[in-house]
């Protein structure tokens, strides 16, 4: 009876591991083993990324609807499109940008040719034939098929009695070791995933004082930065914009993990009393909500940076990650706790992105510098504040030089500040038109901190402006992998897709972004112009009207779009009348000179088009992005005056 039950168990186990593997390009996907090989070497994928790839490959050549993918990858969970889009982004980066096709509004299709190969394993022998076992476990090189063959053994009745005790012991041992033991003999053991994906949830304020929210939010941002800098390339930390969406959330860790596609979550709380603080932190595995460790730190206020480093080191130890040797030097602390407190207050206000908050935040950064003139991070805060303020109320010609001076001082004090390098690159791109210098600064920032989402985001915009669109898509998707709920990054993915003339995908992305934004933003402008480029003028006008309605104010945007539509469709008389009316309105309200230039270009009124284009350039509305990429300017590109404009931007003729 024991012999029979063991044979049945072995047959059941054998049935579980019979499956197909899939070959495509240099890759081999083995769903049963949850293994992806490239040229025989394991490729690291997070669990949900692997599941997404499995569903796509098993349906290769066919549409995999978004709803189907989400249901199969996250069964029983409510997950938004953002998590799926992040997985697709990672897979495209791993397999190649052209491996997965986006079907607008529908889903995705795996378009690389796939060969399906059945893996064969030994069937259990009948009772009457069970006279021997293979002499050694089956070994298989990566990528090879495995076929086990029994070796017949001559045996007498006495010999059978001698073999059976040994055979029975071996079979019992195999069952005891279990399914995974069998699997380990038939393939290489995959390496531990090279990259852990972690979300740092906002620190919970246990002080009972709402005025301490700036401190909790600041600690959240600082913790994200510390983890990213200390373990670059090994630990992917979800960025602040996305993490803060879960402030005061009632969702479970499993729900949050599923929505973000993360493996682990760090939950923390802080209680501040006088000159001391108590921080509690716990690391939780997201899918099953198992607590891996928890720590409490009762320290003076001045030890906060040390506590952050200890938490980062504990997480690195948990996953056996290699810390960057000079990571602590990059996070050089303030010598004064009061300076650090002013820095956190400044960051809290900077993240609010209003003219009033930016101005007040600048004052806090200046207070921090007055208390500690060598505090590089306070200068970095000034850099970011002036760089953003240039588009939020302060004249760019005043804001950007101040940002440049602060950036150079910050890097003089600490050359390892990725944030300052990234912002300096952005200033060189948007204001100084130093294209080579901008790229150098972006690349330096990403070398110092590969997990800095903003650097990937800004570098993507630069690359799109330089017409290096495949690279731009790669970096904007990396930014979204790190910060999936960022409205700005989502909007700029749509913009870059439009610049690549992938209009259907761009509209799908931008419509999703519009739903994500609390107030009308850049996604509306991109969506309106993309709809125009598609020839969907009714949609463009409807979006312009919705922008006015949801923004709560009347603008000239809808009439401009209407005039542009008439110009593009040959209704010249209507377009001329409308654009002239808009010019008159421009004497007492804001009218986009760039859009008027587009209208005159579409009408063939070249002289007027160049007049208004130069006004748009002088106002900072038209940038190198439009000069290099915008199809609305195509009617002007062959004119010698356009070559002169390119020279203004330090671009070759």
C-alpha cells in the first residue's frame, strides 16, 4: 500500500510540472519554473512583471485586453491601469521597445514571434515494471529540453528484494524534499531578484499637532531619497509624488502593493516632543502583509539623519543589498537642527507649487543657509524653488539666473548632489540653450542616483526636444516606473508619444492623465493639439471647452482651436475672421502667440506666422521642443527665416 501511494504521489507531482516553455529571440520563458532566461542566463523580474509577461506570451500575436491582464495578474484585487502600464514599461525595457504593441483603449499584443515547446518528463512506471530508479538526478543545461529515460536492470527475485528497500528510501526522500527539491535538480537555481521594489508610505504624525505635518512629509521624502541613494540599481523606491497619494489612506498594504506593483512597503510613524523624537518603522511584504521586521528609535532631534541611515541599512541587510560607499557623504547633514527644520519646512511648501508657497519656501531655505552657510541641501532647495517659480509667477529672466547661481553653489559644497545636477541640466535646457551641458548634467545626476524620478523625467523632455524619441520614451517610462501617479510625468509620456506621431497611443495616455489631475493641467494642452494633429477637431474644441469649464474661468483657448481647425480644413475666410478677433482680444487678455503663429502657418500667411512665432519665442512660450518637433510648424521649415530661428536656439541649420 505504501509503495502504491508513493507511486501515485510521484505521478501527481509529475503532472504538475508537465508544461510548455516559450522561445522568442534570445529569451526562453518557463512558466512552471517562473524563470526567464536570456542566452541561458536568468533575467530578474518582479512577480507581477513575470505574470504579465506570461499572459502576453501565452497569447502571442493576439490582443490581451487590459481587463483580462489585470484579472489574471492581480486576481481578486482592485488595480488601476497604472500598475499594468508600469509592468509593460519594465518588460519593454527588458525585452526591447518593439516587443509589445499598445492597442489604444483596448490592451496590448506581444508581437515578437514565439515558438512553443513542450517539456517532457518521465511517466510513472506500472507496478509490475518498477524495478529500478535512475542512478542520478537528471541534469539539464539552461534552455535544453529534458527527457528522462529508464535504464532496464536485470534482477532476480532476490535482487528485487535487495533493490526495493533502497528504492523505497529514495522515493520517500524525494517526496519529503517536495516539489521544489525536484525542480532544483532539473535547472539552475535562479539568482535572487536583482532589484527590490519598495514603497515608502507617508510617515504618520502621532504628535497630535497638525503643524507637524511638514516634518512628517519631509521625513517621508528624505527617507525615499536616502534609500534610493544608498542602494542604486538594486532597490527601486517609488517616488514622493506617488507615495503621498496614500497619505491618510485606509487601504490595506496588500491593496497598495497591488496598485503600485511593489514587493514591499515601509510603514513609519513619528512622535515629536520637545527636543526628542520617536520613530517607529516596519517593513512589510505587500502580497501577504507579513511583517519582516520592526524598529523603534528614541533619539534627540539632531539624530534624525542617523536614524534614516539606520533604517536604510536595515532594509539593505534584509535583502542583502550592497550599499554605495559614499552614500552618506551625499546626504551631508546640517550642522544645526534648526537649519534642518527650516529645510523641511521649505520642502513642504515647495511641493505645494503655488506662487505664495514657493515664495515662503524660499524664505525658509534662506533661513537654513543663514544658520548653516555650508548646508548644500538648503541651496538645492533654493535651486528647485527658483526653477519652478520661473513658471509660476516670477519672471523667468529673474528666476532662472538665481536658480543657476544656487545650483553652482550647492555643487561647490557637495558635488554628489544628484538633485542639483538634474536641476542645473534643466536650466541649461530650458533657459540657457546649452544642449551638451544639459545632457552632461542629466547623465551625471542619473549616475549618482539612478532612482531619481525627476532626473529621468527632465532628461526625457530634453531627449524628445533633441528628436531622440526612442531614448525619450525609455526615460519617461522609467520615471513612471518610479513615480506612476505623477500627473506631470504621465502628461509628458503622452506629449512624447505625440511627438513620435503615435497619436492614438498619445490620446489614450492623455485621457487617462486628465482623469488623474485634480485641476486642469498640461495634459489638456497636449490632448487638444494631438486631437488637432489627428484631424479630430470636434474633440479638440470639446477638450478646450472642458478645460475652461473645469478651470472655472473663460479663456481664449477654444476660439484659438476653432480658428486653427478652420485653417487646417480650408475654411480660410472663417479662420481669418476668427484670428483677427483674437488679435484684438489679445490687447486686454492673454492670447497664445504660439497658437496664432500655428493658425497663420496653416493659412499660408507666412510673414504673419513668423511675426507671431518670434513673439512666442520672446515670451518663452515656444521652445526648442516646438522648433524641432511640432508638425504645426512644418509649413515654415523650408523658409530661410526658419533656419535663422534654429540658430537662435543654437541648433544646426
